[in-house]
């Protein structure tokens, strides 16, 4: 009986090692494909454009007005306008990686469907300007918001604690942030889905800083990270 039991343990150990090696190979291949995709995206962005979505808070403002809170609606509208103006100012001053277009969030569906003839882009004064026409072939989108769960962390590989049992000492290793949600400047794809590493797709906003400084710092850092990633993989 002991001979068969020993053989069974040996088989289970060999199978575990094989499964771990197979899982490691799959994850290595996934990371390789993600890197290839990230390099394609950074080159497309460099040769194309970044479409920055500015939120209007239109639904909240309308709800306040419908409930008779005109003063609060006006204050929210004013705050959001200044917020958007700060974003445009930051990009104009700190971003030179590619061409940038600005649009209001109520035109997101047209952007999503690539119906650019229906989109009225904004000028530097946040005014709809029909003379601003989309001429880039490829593009990504960006906005200030909160990262989704994909930002949190990605599985990398298994490792073992020194001196531990191979069957019980297995530890999962991850790369990326451990936080589930981060206030950040986020770069997304054409469907407004945030990108994945190794593309430098987000820069955290430190809310302890004044809004204007935080926005400019985030845009400046994003610009630097995009240049660095592009130069590294060009």
C-alpha cells in the first residue's frame, strides 16, 4: 500500500509542477500579447489623436432645476465649467505627444459610433466650434475620472516560499496597483474602455493639491510617460 501511495504522491507532485509551468507559460504569453498591443496603441496614438471627454453633469444639473434648485444648479454648472476649462488649459500647456481634440460627454455616442460628422468639437475657450474637424485616422480617448477594477492588479506568476511544501507554499504574484479605484487621468480605447499595462494608461490625481496644480501635474506626467514609452518601443 505504501508503494502505491508513494507513487500517487509523486504523480500528484509532477502534475502540480506541470500545471504551474503551463499556467506560467499562458500568463507569459498573455503578457507578451499585451505588450505587443500596447506598442501598437502607443504608435497609433503618436500618429493619430487623443480625444478628451469633458463631462457636463447635465443630468444632475437638469434634476436640480426640475426640483426648483436653480441656485444649486447654477453653482454646479459653474464649477463644472471651470473644471473643464482647467483640463483644456492643462492640455494646451503641458501636452505635446499628439494632436488633442476636446468634446462634451453628451456626444459620447457619436464618438463611440465614429460618426465624427455629428460631433461638434470644442475650441480652447470651451465653445463648440464647427471649424474644428477630426482629421486623424487613429485615436484613443481620455478623461479625468476613476479607474476601474482592471487597474487594481494583474496576475503575473506563482512563486514558492523558501522551505515550504510545493503543494501548499504557492504564492500568487501580481503586477500593477493594489487599489481598486483611483482618481486619475485615464487613457481609454475607442469604446471608452481603459487600457492595460504595460501601456502607461493612467496618472493618479492627488486631491490634496489645488485642482489646477493637480490637473496640470497629471497632464504633464502623462505626456512624459507617453513619450518615454514611445521612445522605448519605437
